[in-house]
C-alpha cells in the first residue's frame, strides 16, 4: 500500500516578474515544436532560456491533450535519477522491476504531451538518453530542453537564445518602443525606485549601460538593483571600472563572459561581509530552501549567528542574489545556478568551509526528516508531505554526500556525477579545473575563448560524450600514460612538434618541461589526467570540439595566468576534503531509513529503493540503521518480480533487529513479511500472521502508522476470506486509533477495508458510503495507489448494484489511474479477480458496444474527473461525453493545407493516414494538426471534426 504524492509544481511555473518581449524567439520556438519532437534552447547562463521555454510551452499547451510538464534538473546531480525525476514530473508511480527509463516510456507510450527538461548541461548524457528513449519509444511525446550545450541527437533542432538587442546609444533613441533590453532595465529599476521611467535624458545612458552588459538579462537585472543607491551614470562608471580591471588580465576572454563575471563580481563586492559569507554557504543547497534551512546551514555560532542569517538573506533578496518564491509552508528562496556556482567558488577558497557546510546541511535534513516521521501519524500529513517534496533536491544532496562524496561542480557537463573528490588521478572529467570552481560564463578564462568562433565548433557524434575528436581518434594504447603525464614539469613550456601529431598517430611522452597543447591535454583519459601546474588550467571540453582549422596555435594555447582568476589548484585543494567517512555513509543510511514513510506513502518507491540499495551496500556493518533500511527496502518491493527479494530483505532485517535487541524494528519487519504474504495471495498465512501481530499489541518504539496498518492488513485478509463481521470489528478498532490522533492516511485504508467488508455482506449502501469516504481522504493526500484501489472497489459495488454503465465508466477511469502505477495491479490474483468480475458483469449487461463506449469515456477522464464522477459531484457526466462545437477566436483563418488536414481529421483519419493521403511526412501531418488545434483554441481532434461539420 502507499502512493500518496502531493508534488512540487511540475507544471508551468507562475511568473513573478514581467517577461521581456522575445516575439521572434517565441514564434520560432512554436514553429520548431510544430515540426520537430526535440527542440533545445541553447545559450549562455543568464540569457533567459528557462523563462523563454516556459513561455513557448504555455503558447503550445493546447496542442497537448495530456498536458505540459516540467522536469527541473538544476538541483539534481545524479544522472541515474534523471528518468526518476521525469516520471515524478509526469505523476507516474511505477512499482515495477523494469529499468526506470523503460518503465517511463511504457507508461507514456499512448500519450500526447510536452515534456520541458530544464537545465540539462550538467547531465547531458542522461538527458540525451531520456530524450532518445522518448523519441524512439513514443509517437506523441515532444521534448523542449534548455541547456548551455546541445544534447547531440540527430533529431534535435536548436534554437539559440541570444542576448537582448540593444539600440545604438549614439543613434536615434526617440522611438516609442525602447527595445527589450532597455524595457527590462526600466521595469526592474522601477521595482526598486518607484516612478523610474525612461526619458529622453536618460535613454542614452541606459542604452550604453545595457550595451556594456551585452544585453544579458541576468546582468541587466543585477545592475538595475543598484539603482536604489546610484544613478544610471554612476552605474555605468562603476561598471566600466570593474570591466577594465577584469579584461586587463586576459584579452582572449570573450566579452560576454567578462560581462557576466563583472556583473556578479560587482554584486558580490556590494554585499556586506556577512552577506558574502551567507551567499557562499547557501551555495551548498540544491534547489529551493526555507529560512530554517538557511539558518541551519549558515549559522556557526561565531561568525554568523541564527539571527544574523535573516538579515543577510533579506539583504541578498534586495540585491537580487536570492530569488524569493512561495512555498508550501511560507516563503522559500533560491539561488540561480550561475550565482550558486559563483558562491561555491568563493566557499572553496576557504579550506574546510565546504565540508562543514555540507555536513550541516546533511544533519539538518536528518533532523527535519526525523521530525516529520515523528509527526506522521497525526494531523498535518498533507503539510508534511508538501514540505518534504519542496526539500526533495536537498534530501538528495544530503544522501549523495554521505554515499559518494559527490557534490555539484559548477558547469560540470560530463553527464555523470563524480565518485569522490576530483583528484589528478581520478574523477577529473572533461570539465576544466577552473570549471570546478566557476562556470564558463563566470570564469575569468573562458573555455570558449580557446575555442574560436562558435560557428566553427564541432559537436561530438550522438552517444559520444564531450571528449575531444582527437581523443577518440587516438588508440588507448597510444595515449599518454599516467607516468608520461606526471613527467610534465610545473614550468609548462611551448608545445613540441610531436605533440601536434596527426590523429591516430602515436604520441610520444612529452619531455620534462614540455606540456601537451592545452586543447590536446584532454585527450588523456580522465583517469590519468595530471593536475595542471599552478597558473595553468585545462581547456574545457568545448575547446576540444573545435575543428583543426580554428584550433589555437602553440602560442595561443597557453592558458590563463593565475592572477586572472583562481588557479586550478585552488578548487582541487579545497574540494579534496570532501571525502565521505564511514560515519557519513552511516548518516546517509539513517536518513534513507528515516524517510520510509516518504518513500512508501508518497509515491516514491523506486527512488527509495535506489537510495536504500546504495546505502546498504556502503554500510554492511550490523547496526540498527541497517536493520531499519533492510525492512524499508523490503516494504518498497512493489511487483511480483521483486517480492522474493523483498522477503529476503525483511527476513534479514528481523533477524538482525532481534540480534541487536531492537524489537521495534523487528516488528516493522514482520509487517513487511505479512504484506508480502498478502501480495503473494497466501491469504490464510497472511491471516494467521497478522492475527498474531495484532494480538501481541504495540511494542515500545513501534511506529503507530505500522500499528494501524497491521490492523488494516488483518481486515483485508479477513475480508477476502469472507469473514466480514470480524473484518468490520478490526476496522472499527483501527478507526478509533486513527481518529484519536487526527490521522488520515491510514484512516483512508480503514474506510476502504470497511467498504470491502460491507461488499462481502452485500450491504452496498454502507459499502459505497465507506468507499466514497476513503476516496475523499485519499484525494486529500493524493494517494494515487489508494485512489486506484478505491475506484476499483466502487466499480465493483456499482456492478453489483445493477449500475452497469457507471461500473464501466469507473473501470475505464481505474485502468487509467493504474496505468501510472502498474497496469497488472502488482499481479495480485485477488485484485485482478475483482476487476475481471466487474468487467464481465458490466459487459454482459450492456453489450460489447455500449460497454466500450462507457469504458472509453472513463479512460479519457483525468484524475480529478474520475474522482468527481465517482463521488457524484457532477451528475451531468454520467454518460459518454459528446464532442463540443467550440467557436474559435474571431478572425482565425486556416491555410489551404491546414483546411485540407482539418477535413481529413473530420473524416476520422489518423496522422499517418493523413500523411499517406496528402503524400507528406507523418511529422508534417502532426505539425499541421497541432497548429490547427492551437489556432482554433481546441484541445482534441473531435472538436476539429465538430467544427468542420458546422462549417459545411
């Protein structure tokens, strides 16, 4: 049982600030999505990719009957969790033993939806794999991605998001429309200086400022905040001073990267010392966070006290360093990725700070999880789940820290997380050493500066990571060995002629004092790459993708001097301390076990199994934490293929707990063993098991939720075996326990068991009343699995009452719900028999055609629709819905080709049949249909057909 899932918002986010005009990009994005199934918005950090993607998705949403969902990846750093995050965004609750990506594709195969995958650059390989699986395994799913780098798939269409255009400061500025860059500055400035507006007097200065900022939206917004204390002219003067200081170090750095670095540096300098320190410490947090979390991570009792954090956070919000956003329990905050990476760079300049901050973050997540577990059996369950959902990224970061020592590295585009701290001998991926401290947009020595014009840059072939073209051409045996690489002197000299050997030729080990070309240096495999000498950084992966014609010459290959930015040794020295100890691993095991109710009751069994398996492997020692984790892993076995493994886990947990004298954990393990007996359809053994457990009573330390569930499972076994009166008596005892504590989740199962027992007694009135109450409670906590079980039961009650049309509709809705969990209902013979019996009774009474119509009507309803139907909240939906003849907006005209396609849709032709009739590609036909839906404001093909019929 389990599966409630109040989710953080995975639909399109609500905009809290005005959106600057990007008409051309919006139109191009819509056009690309109409003809391509994978569109990637690319561009540097701070250029507005996420906002633009949200706007494009909102404009095309009507073309996707199954909706638009957003996968937020900025706080995720484990590539294995990318398909889990996608399933989470889609409200899928897979319990199968299939690999997560295969299960995801199977569940959305029949859907028409748009998936927005935001911030792919640090998980490129995993995102490319996700997109490829959806493109090849479905026909109705489209992907809109945002990334600093392309995914590299052949099906991918790119839309480059450029900085905002800026008018010539010395040109004509009297136009009524100031242009998007100036409009953005004016809007953000007016937010801090009420009444500010563009005038003929200040337009030239604002234009010059925006030009200096290269039209980058983030840089413009950061500068506009300074209007609280400076005039436009003062802003421009101070920015010029900062810009000259930065650009003096390296003329090879691209202006756009200098601009963003200058803007962020300047914002940092204008912060107080305490605000700077809080900014740095907050950079270890992933995703959004509340004030309590900020206080727990930043306050050390000496330099920063708890009451100092509020003042610092307020100052960072005022300076637009922190974004303020609503949360389930009040205000939450977020660092934009670019600013978080910058803060992490600053944190790593102080040895020991990062390790301390990450441990404080981990300990706070454990404290919060333990408090939520303690309060779980009581009122406020909805709020508890909502809070943990909001903290999901930070929970993942805390679990990851103790298990691998992995931590987010700025602009890591390797597509995989590092196992342990990056060192010269292991873990140093294609990203440069400088990139470990700061993303390319902020780095004093930009990777792109070495890569020459972007147009000449080559992209690795699909399926190939960011290794250079040369690296792929050189056989592994011919590449420099670790011994060769370590022979490089700290004083890197000019590149030897041999070092530029043609691809495929064996390269000699460089002599002492001679280094590989910076671009070629990355041809050394990640495992053997040496640490660069002080003051010399590795070129980025992008630099390797440059064609030979534009690759830097030997003279150009010398990388950025140390005085321009942090030396490569700095981030490596700081991050070398991030090594998990056995105590850290045990802390992760403890956290994964504490969250048992979250994994089980909140629809996250697959992710729970992932963390528990990793933590159990890392902590084989016999501890109470291991006993807890073992039974939780057994509890999350949700399919027939996994039940044997789950039973072994639970038996091992019981044995270990008894050996350690932790009787409460042994009792929890016994609950799991009983549930597995039920799922295995061994009803008599399950009945004997739960009778013994319930008669024993609660043990000290045993969680009340599991005490209540022991009674629920006993009633379930009694009900399936026909002992209805005994089942009712057990349920009434459990109901009193739940109501005494104000608990709802277990109570919803109690009502479902009462409904089952009264169904056995053929008291259908009481059965339906309890089933509806169960459904109301399950809807309140969004218990998807429980909703599916209850709708199945309501369908059975309807069929037994002679309401066969209603039973068919409910069955269609139940199957739609179960499609997001497990179409086979975990292979349970009892559950399958209930469903088949209901279908047989309804089909025989209605006839095949009428049954199919009603069933299909139920299958088209979403979760809210089927719940309302089941609760009789909208009686008008009692029969199959008829297509509506909506009127399109006045003035809407279809093109000649669109009219042809619309008429074929009205004839009932599918997209492939339309393509065959008109001799066009299926993709082209799909694009025409989507444009028609969008133009007419319709959401499905039946509306097109009805409209065409009305036109004739």
